[in-house]
C-alpha cells in the first residue's frame, strides 16, 4: 500500500476547531513535512488549492499558499518522493497549467503530477468575478474532461488544435514536452465525478467517514472499481485519512475529544452553506457528503489511538479490494510525521517491504 501526505498548504490543516493546533502555512513548514515524508519512505505528497477560507473564530483556511509554486519549491529540495500540485480549473487556461507542469517536471523529472479541482465553492471564484454560474455544477466534469484532454495532447504531441464546448485551441504549442508521463489525480465522489475519474484519472481520492472505521470507505472504492471496469482503465483508489496518535488509546482519544469540544461551528456552517448551493440529490456529492460527517471537526475519516492501534487500522484498510494507497493528514504535521515514521509505520504489515529494503 502506498502512503502519501496531504501537506498543510492552508492554516490549521484539516481540523475545523479552535482547540486543535493553530498554525499558518509557510514554505518552511511544508519543506520540513515533505522532507520528513521522504526520509521515512513515503511515496508521495500532495498540496490542495483553496482560494477562500471558511472564516469563523479559527479563521479556517483563510491563510493559504498557491499549489504549483509551492510544489516547484519542494521539487528543488527533494530527490525521490512524488509531488502532486492541484489546479483550480476555472482559474487558468489548460495550456498554462500544462506548461507549469512541464516546468516542475524539469526540476523533478518523472516525479510530478496534477490534481484536478473542478470547483464546488462559489465564493472562491465569485470574489474574482470568474464564477460561471450555477450551471457549472452540472457542467464541471465535462469542463474538466476537455481540460485534461488538452493538457494530455500538449504533453504527448507538443501541440493542440482541440475544439470543444468550453475550449478552442488554434495550433497551441508546448515545447519542451515532459520527461515522463504526467499522472492525473481526481477527487471525485459523485456518480458523475466517479465516471470522470474512471475515464480520465490515474488515481481518484475516496473519502472515509467516522472514527476508527476503516471499512466505511469500501463502498466508495467499490464504486470506482465498478466504473473503471466499464472503461477498462487502471485507476487507483487513494483514501484521505487523518491520524491522531499517542502512546495510549486513552491519550489519543483525549486529544480527539479536546478538538471536538472546540469545533468551529461558525466556519462549518459557512462551509455547509456554500456546499448547499449545489442542489444535486447525489448522496456522494460534496454538498451531501459533508452532512454525513456528522459533528466531527474534519471532512475525512479519522484513526485515533495508540501507535499500535493506528498501525492495525491502516493495515485493515490496506486489505480493502481496489485500494492503491492512503494519503495522511495529522493534527500536528511535524509531530505526526515523526510519530508515523518512527512509531507507526514500523508496526504496519502493509509497509513491511520498507523495513526489508532497509
């Protein structure tokens, strides 16, 4: 099972709480996180793109860096780990994103990939006057499909004259071409999104739920597996998963409860209001999936426990059919990376090949 880290490009990571560790994003913080990940044999690091925070007392995600420029900097200070930047497709023409990807590939040959962000939060784009309207909720995966088609034409052939509904290219050029195939990551959960991932992605993120319930993500992975069976493509399922660990189950659970006690209800309400603009009835779409998280101060599944407990839960998740890997978040990323590298990973059967190689 591959292991990656979802690096803290926005403030306070993935805990919408006033009592969780509070910190601002910086290149230095993310450099330390990714270099630790590389030192401990993790396979990849990914940075998201978020252009408008949720506010509230925690100012959740109000502070954020830009994904491509951050990963370009990290490419220059790493040597092995794979790096993925996220592109908000409404903000930039596909030939510019494709050229930026080639530039980072020249810094880290064969180690760079792109995560496609279709855009669900109106405020991110209306603040800049580029929100296309509510029709985007229905059109966004067709928009993304054309976007990826153009990038791949440019990467594979050095030019594109693509003529689509949303984009029209006229002998668009891109040289040099990348040193290796640039993989595409999707983060789609709805039926439309899953079909898009099965047709265009190399990986797709599936989101778990609950606390210490690794099997709850299995239906999402199964949906992706079924969709890829129809397209005949190999699309790996990656799960976003938070880890909160300590010496004992009791100590870790006490931390988790402390974070839950400080949940930023104002920020969460703003997020839910934004998500509610999409009137889809698909239970796996962003608007409805977030309601399934209940009162947790995060948007993903959480493993809470001792180092041995977390290792066991990750190994249990590794047994889910169709799973390719897990992307980890932590309450405190510097401490969490040390805990994972020195105390959790050595106990994992699904990562035993690393110890054997060492």
